C-alpha cells in the first residue's frame, strides 16, 4: 500500500503499522508522529494500523524563540 510520510510517497506492506512507517523513515532522536493529523502516543505505534493513502507526519521538536 502507498502512504505519504512527510509528504513523500512510500510503499509499505499490507497490515503495516505506524511503527513500520517510523522504521522506514529512519526517524531518530526525539520526534512525535501523527496519522491523518491525529497525534499518536509512542506506546500505540505498534497497534496503529495504516491504510492506503494515509498521511503520516513525523515531527522533530524545534527550539528557539
């Protein structure tokens, strides 16, 4: 299935979860993730099933002021 991760298309196998998408994206350091604009707590990444066309945002914190 095809999903968008930070606006870039990625192919994932059927039954993939948010944890799989994070691994494909190779996210490191502190970050938050959302699926279709809904924040997902880190503890739920493995249970959050993805579907064709889902939009995933992986966001790193920004410092400054």
